């Protein structure tokens, strides 16, 4: 399923209810875009030869790494 935002027409601006919805959709999209940007920077993933099932599990684990705190 794809969720798209609302678009204002020239003659009709967005309602006060639709503006926060667009903002919420954009915030979720930003998280996904940043995650994909991180994955593209990790060139080791281009050499990944796994079943998509295992690759998904591995990539989910890798996406946690940038958010993890380093405890020393």
C-alpha cells in the first residue's frame, strides 16, 4: 500500500486538517530516505549474495547500528 499526501489546488489551499497529515507523512518518509542513504553508502551491501529473507534480517540489524550508543 502506498500512502500519498494531499496536494493543494491553485484555488483551494490545504485545509487545517490536511496540513498535519502531510507533515506526518513527510516525517515518516524522511526516516526511510535516511535509512536508504545509509545503506547506499555501505558498499559492502553491493556484494551481498543472500536470500532476500536473510538479507532483510541482516539489513534491519545494520540499520540499528547508526542509532546505537557507544558505551566506553
